């Protein structure tokens, strides 16, 4: 099924609040005060960290606000996510797919506007026919809207959002949804899964049903989750309509987790509407809060290791290899194999490196490899030749110039992804800016040579090296690395 396949390129519409004044306060100061209070209370019990996903309830704040706040309080407020993917069930439209709301340029809450990532919405729509845009699935839907004030109050920098309302229960179609979302399920994005749990059993039955569902989600097993839903339904509990209204988006999350590493599920809080002074205990709705958290030891592999340190003798060996590599290019004798007795374990380690040539104090060539795909001594030999003869900014080095040229080598640590420029230390870190097929880098020593500020360093790299414009680094992927720099 495909409905409304494309969005206006302008994305100028604003999605106005549908349930402000009913599910949560409509007056900005009152709403901010209530959310801040809920988060402050929850923060007493939660240690914030880098969270990949949360499962949160979507009832009125008087019923489920405290539970929801426990999940949002688990998120470190200084975390700089690129996007927030919001997935929830459809309460107002019946359809057999997943509706992506990219028609609106922004979602409005009493706390302000939040930009919609229209480009990602369009990409999802084109990726698989399981995605559609069905306006009535979003216009009155509360399940995503009620999560937004918590995000606005919790995060220092509110990223753009990708609103997805899931209407299908077909497991194969949910797999297709998960496959399309998998490339975005990385540490740079936050996934918010909106779901209430048991609907309308009495208080004691709700405790039993919701505990079984809790255990299944904590297992992070899709099979166990689906089996538990089936078992709960087979218990013939009076008035039990569902174990989780958001079972479809929860299933998508479990599929995403199955194909990711370094994540563990945490259960953060539970209550049901019978615990609220505004709810009875005859027919209740259950509320859980979960978080999928990245384990510290399982951060992405580009995390920096202990700084790579070379001995003075190893540095001299690399400088000799670099000069000999350039020199032999003039004679046509090919590359020589270094004396194996000089090749220490460090010089045999796969490691990135740049070789920079200076002539009379001015740059004469610079070429390097950021990642270590070959032993360090091989990388240095190759980059030395490239700096001398392949840097497009300069004519090839002449044999006469070689006698006066000074060789500088920068041996690089592994790349480390950063999510805020607060993690970037000017003068210590080199920067790699990546967006699509465009990329650019500056070595750490460029800061000392230019005396730029941090913003100028990033701006020049984005504009002059990556071709992204002066502020292009703001929505690009940023990586840092350190360099051990030495020269003749």
C-alpha cells in the first residue's frame, strides 16, 4: 500500500498540538515546570548515559508522566543526537504499513517548534512500499506528541525528528520496517518507542501480565516477546484487550537490537493507572519505561586507544624510510625493503599516517591515510611518495628540491566519533568531517600554525577541505584523532 507517496519540497506546514490541554498542560510555563519537576524527581534514581533507545508510555502525564520521566532521565542531557526517530502505534487510522510524516516541516508543542528531518522521511518512503504517508494517521495521534516536551526539556540541543506511526501487525512487514531503519540505528541517533502496556484488566491481573511482558522485553528476544504476547492472550484474563498497544514498534526495536552489538536493555520503572489518584483499579492501563543503553566497553570500534607512542629510534627509522622512498622514485629502482631488524612491533602495526613536506618553511605537499590498513612503515613509504608526486596542489617534487625539503610525519591514533564539539580539543585533536561522499580533515598541528579558534578550525575544514560550506560541520559526522608528530 502506498498513499501520498511524495512530500512538498518546501516542507512548510507545521503540525500543531492535538492533545495539549488534555494529555499535558497547554500553557508553556506550566508545562515546562511540570516536565522539569518530573525529570528532576526521576534523575534522583537514574544515572544518565548514552542511550540508544527508550520505550516510554504515552498516557496523560497525571497517569504515566513519572514513568516516562524515568526513561528520559536516563539520557545524558548533553548528548548531541543527530536525529530522534519516534515510533508509535496508530490509534486513529487503520492501515497496513508505517506512515512517515515528512509533510510537515516542524512539530509544534507549547515549548516551541521541532524540525522534522524531511530528507530522511523521504528516503524511508522511497526505500520500501511498506512506508507511506497517511495524514489521518498523524493529525490527531497523541502517542508521539506527548513524548516531545520531555525531549525538549531534557536535551540541551533538540535534534530533528522522524515521526513514524506503525499501523501494521504483520511480522514480515515489520521486518521490512526494521531493515529500512537499521542504517539509522547507530549511536548518533535516538529511538523513542511509544507504548502503553496492559489495557483494561484489573489491577492485580495487570501486575501479572505486565511483569511477563517486562521479562520478555528485557530478554531482547523478538521470539520471546511474541511468545509472551501470545501466552498473555491465551490466559483469558477478563477485559485484557492487549499486552502492549505498541507491540508493533516494540517488535521493530527488538529486531534492530538483534542486529546491533554492545547494547543491553534496562527496566527503569513500572506503574499502572490504578496507582494514580485519578484512576480506579477495576480496569487499568499499564506503563513501563525501558532503555537500550550502550555498554561502555562496547562503544564503536573507532574509539581511541591509549596514545600510540614511538621511540626516538623508531621515528628516525620512519623518516629514513620516507626519504628513501622518495629518492628511489627518481632513480627508478623501485622501493627497497627496510632492514627487518629495524622493524619493531610498533612499525609493523596497522596505523594511519600523514607525510608532510616543507620547502624553505612553506608547505610543499601533504598526503596521508586516516585509517591503518597497512603496516605503519608501508603506509609511511607510500604517503611519502604521494606527498612528493601526487598532491594536486603542487607540481611534482624535483630531485633538486629533495635535497632541501624537510619531511614531517604524523602517526595517527584510531578515529573516534564525537557528538559535540565540546569533545574536540583544539591543538590536541585532528578533525575529520564526513557528510555523504564529502570529507575533509585537518591535522592537529594546523591549529598551531593558523592560530584559528575552534569554530574557525571547523569552519575552514568544512568549507575548504570537505566542500560543505562554512557551517557544514554542524550537520556532518565528526571524528577526532590524535597525532604523534616528528620531523627531520
